[in-house]
C-alpha cells in the first residue's frame, strides 16, 4: 500500500487539476495553483526530486484528472507464461505498456507483445483490472489501472525488443526475478481455472 503522504499529494494534485480545468474566477484559479504547488512541495520533500521535474511529470497535466492505464498480456505456451526482461531495471515482467490514444486495449496488448518479445498474438479474454495502489508495487506518483488480457500465439519468434533485453516462457515453478509476483500467480490461476470471473480492484 502506498504511504499516506503520497496519497495526500495525489489527492491535492487531482483537486487542483480539476479546479484549474473548470474554474473561471481568477481568485479560485490562484487558490488551485497554490494547492498544486503544495502537492509538488510534498513530493519534492519526500523524494528529493527537483520541483521542476515533479511539476512537469506529476503536476503538468490539464483537463479533468483520470488514472493512467497499463495494459499487460498473459501469453501461455505449454503451461508456461511469456515474460520479458526490461532494460530499465533488469527485472522480468509480463509484456505490456501504457495504453495509447486511438488504440484499443486488445490492440495495445498485441502491439506490446510483438515489440517486446517478437511473438505475434491475438487477444482472447479480459482477465483482470487492478488498481496499482491495492497491490504490491513501489509507490508511484501516477494513479494507475493495470489491465490484464489473455492472448493466444499466432506466429512470430522470440527476440529482444527496443525496451527489453530478453524474452522467454517460464513455468510457474521456474519464474525469474520479477516485479509483480502475486499478479503472475493470478495469471497462472486463470490458466488452471479458465472460467473464473474477471478480477477487479
């Protein structure tokens, strides 16, 4: 679970962003700008990151604030799951990435699997929608929903990608070091019990 200071900073940032998007009164706008500044100060105090960077990344959006969406693909072959090693941290994860404007969740899963592993797939079933704050992830400035989609292999071959240094299929008892152990276990549970309902939260 994320620390309270991060929860409060995100709530302040969200309130400020919505207020700046819809307020017309100059005095209200000044107040929402001050609330946004407080959210940036909280983040800077607890992370040590430069305030200008935080403002650009954390407090730079406009319009009504909404969660970011991370799409992950669960691809199985012979009771093993496809995982990729990310160049950013050397850890293994399910292939996937941020949802893009104009691309459906299923299309995003197909694109990310191809780019990160070389495997060609088709999406077949929504497995889970998880709120990142409810699961074992490092604290994050963004509020993120993770969408897990089961995909079937239709072609391609294993290779590394621009953001990944390796890819491979792993049995449940032979998983490499990874960022989201409980989520991988959940995907294997769906392999064993395919009629389980979609998981959420």
